[in-house]
């Protein structure tokens, strides 16, 4: 992976490791639907004017169906399920359960014939999945089963979203796609959120969590994530979900005083070991890098060019 790819990868590991903590804080006083609305609306308010000024929205019109599909899969469904699940699960456990995304993404890519899975990569992904299994066996009680199902749906959505980007939206301005998706999600959730807004002004910590979720973990994060997909491909990009849990666990234990259990310790170790194995790249001939793409436009063929884990 290139130096730029590693920098983007590191940034996303941190930026999308933080939301689990922030969501846990926010759902203490804000409903999941209202949380998603406030998060998407604030992100859209920041990005839509910039995308419009740069002319990045008009090219999206012929592709509105795929924009809508991406919005539903990457934002509309998983964000509300994740927020609801964190009312029952710790932020550490929620973050660790999302680590199933790379395995799901690899299975999808292999089924489509666009990803070669050798023994080393498969071993790494299975070791990481074993870590998730350790969490489920040691840390999840029967009362949390619905929340675990919700997290499973979140993982599937997060694996499918980058594939839509790579296969259907890869020639469009990334900033435009992100801005339009956030705006669509905000509009869709607005009617329901209007009836579920807090009855009183939330506390300072909740307001700060909502602000960080909208500005850093949404507006900035999606721009960086699209750049990461363009650099390393959709399947490899989802491997950030092996490292995001590390950030989620550290923050949950240190700031929210969540328990660091045997299940988390074993699952955490297996997930990190899986990350090391799954991201080691097999030597292949390098594909020519498009010269006409800017940092805001994804290159074509990004699912089968430079995408090996």
C-alpha cells in the first residue's frame, strides 16, 4: 500500500473509531432517529454548499437511483440500527462487532468474481471473525441478542456500500456523492425525527458529541473514506473496521469506564492478528494509475484494480 494509502487508512481508523463513544453518549438523551437526522443534516449543511459551488452535484442527476441506493445502504439503515444497538451494548462491544465487515466484503467481492482470496488472506479474515465469535460467546447475554442482530445488519450494509461506490459511482465526484447522500438521508429522516426530538435541551456533553459526529465523523470522514477507496479499493478499505475497534475499546474503557473483559481481550487480540494477516498483500503487477483523476473523483475499475487485501 502506498504512503498516501497508509495515511488515509490511519486517519479513517481514528475518525471512525470515535463515533461509537460519541453515539453512546448521545443516545443517553437523543433517540436513534433524531441522532441520525442531526448527524446527517449537519454534515449536509457543511458539504452541500461546497459541492454545489464546485459543480459536483449536477453530474449526479443521471445516477440518482444508485445515489439513493448507496444512501440507504451506507447511511439510512446502518446508522439508525447502530444507534439503537448502542442503547443495549457498550460502545466497545459495538465497535468490535463491526469487525466482521472485511470478511463480508471479501465474500461479496469473491462471489462477484472481482477479488482473489488466497490462503493467507482467508486465514486472516477467519482469525478476525474468530475474534468476533469470542465476543459473542463471552460478552453477549441473551438480553442483548436483538442488538447483536442489529449490529450484524450494520456490518452487511457497511460491506455493500463500498461495492456500490466502486461499481456504480466510481466516476462521479466523491464530494458530490457524499453531500447528496447526507442530504437525502436528512430529508428522509426529518419527518420522523421531528416527532422524536428531545423535550429539553441536551447536556453539554451530548451537544459536543452531536457536533463531532456531524463535522468530523460524517462530513470529513466520508471525504477521506472516498479517497481511501480510490487509493486502495473497496475491500481493502473496509479493513479499517479491524482497527476501528481498537480505538472504540480504548475510548470506551478509558472515558466511559466500560469493563475490559476476557471476551474483549481475546476478541481484540484475534481481530488485530486477523488484520495483520488479511492486509499483507500478494505481489502482483501494478496497474497503471489514471492521471486524469483528482482527489475528489474516484478512478474507474476501482473494484478490480489495486484492490487486493
